[in-house]
């Protein structure tokens, strides 16, 4: 039976923690102590690895949701017009308006962040030239 290296254990542990498993469960699965799990999570490099895995997982989930958005929007639009009752049409209309407002707010926020990042880069470049 091959001996697991620390790197192998760290990789498995990072995947388990990123997937939301408890420290106790992850420790048992990796055949390490809970204290070792806590020590690994105190390591900034390991924590970065776990955070990266979490972001990748969320990104994949968002991709799956995005693939279904057009169908969902079409369904809501159809319900607004052809819903079997007034309550269904009203709820579909509310969902469309809510989604549109949230999307607009998200676009504005992303634009503001991009603008701030550009300004930050410009400030950093000016500081660097002064040195």
C-alpha cells in the first residue's frame, strides 16, 4: 500500500474542506488529527488553496445556472402572458422585475469596481515612477 505524502493529504484535505466537510470528518477521511486540520488551516498558503477550490466550485455552479437562465427567463415571460391565473402572472412579473433590478445593480457595482481598480493601478504606477 503506497504511503500518502503530505502533499497528497493536503490536496485531499483542501478538497474536503472546500466542499464544506467538517473538520472532524475531513480529519477522519485523511487519517489525521483534528488539530492537524486546524494547523493546516492556519497556514496562509493552504488557506489560499482551499479558497481557490471554493471559488472554482462556485464558478462551476454559476456556469450551470447561467446555462439555464435563458430558459428560465422565457418561462417567466410566458407565465406573465399565459399564466393560468392572476396570482401566477403576478408572481412571474415580480420575479422578472426583481431579477432585472438585481442584474442592473450588479452591473453598476462591477463597473464601479473596475473603475476603482483602474484608479488604483494608476496611483500605484505614479508611486512607482516617483521611486
